[in-house]
């Protein structure tokens, strides 16, 4: 098996329940780097959030964030590409998602605009800065600022609700617009510009590094990962993942690191 790039989702895949990278996962990815295999985090998270995890490793990690909206060569840049919603689509989505009554956010570069801010189980709804100096994101409920500045920078909308009817309403809100709709967990709906997906983003990232997609190993656990797994030459679904990624004949893994190490021991990587 020829592997020149390993791309892994974060939440539910590389990260444990405590949202940390386990020692076995660190060791496996470090060995990949030592063997000349590039490593990329491919996540629904923003650049600012994913980079905090990338900096825990002692080698460069490429970042593909926001379900394929943005790619950065390393945790310190440069940014390779970034996709945004058209202004009219961003405004329409804001108004339609607001009408659902559920909490939602819109990622817009260094700002994250909060719609219908309210207590939402499992999610931090506190306004203010997150990240670290030089790479902060400011969470704000300032709707006027969104209409003035954010709507031309909007990457991804995410609605959070444990109410299935509200999630269905969010999907309906996207109809008729040039967008793609995903879920990265059962309680959310994520809306990105049309044509954007982890699979397309990973293909662009691999091309930047001169890597054929046939030489890419990808790990994922949920519906938004399926395009990436389908595009990679060596897809691996997490055993704990959704049915959407556990295709017949596709390898399953309990741990990213343990799977990689087993393939190394077998001489396949």
C-alpha cells in the first residue's frame, strides 16, 4: 500500500472523549511524519480551533477546516484556499435559521456570529474571544455587524438543537440556495457553500502537496466525513461511527493510532 498523506477527522475520530490526542495517536502520527508521510487534520472545526491541537504535535500538520471551506499548510499558515457563501445566500441563511428559534452560529474569518443565543446543552454559548493571541476568534451576538461585515466573509453556518423538527427546519432553510448540507453530529446541521466538502477540500490539499488521492489514507466517523473517505485511496471508518461511513468492505478502526501502527507492523505503510 502506498501512503503519502494521512488525513484524519478530529472529534469522534482522532480525539478521545476528553478532546485530547492520546499517546498512541501521537506516536503513530509522529512515526508517519518520520517516514515522510504528511499529516493533515480534516475537521468541521475552524482553523483557530484545530490549530490548538496541531500545535500539540512536534511536527507540521496541515489543516483542512470548516468541512472543506479552508485549508492551511501548517498551524501558522499560509492559507491555501478559503471558500465563502455569496452575500445574498449568507443573509438568506441567517434569516431562515433565525426563524427556527434554535441556536446557530456563522463562522466568518476571525468572527463567529451567534444567532438566537440561548443555553444549549453540550455547547458553549458564551460570547467573547477563544483561541490564543494572534489567532483569536471572537464569538459575538452582534447581528448588525453580521449584516454589515460578516455576510461577505461567511464560511459555514451550524445550527444546534436536540429538537429534530428544528433540525429539519434548518435543512429546509437551505433549499433553493447554492449550498451543501452536512451533519458532524446528531444534534447539528452544517451548511457550507455549494461545491464545498471535505472530499473536494482534501483533493485540493493533496494536489498542493503533489500527492495523488490514491496515496491518501483518511479516517472519519460521521456523515460529513463520507465525501473524504470516498475520495481517498485508503479510507478507514471508525467502528463507533455512523452507518453512512461504514460501507461494506471498508476497514474499520477502534483507534486511529492503533490502526496505523498495525499497518506499519504488517509492512503495509
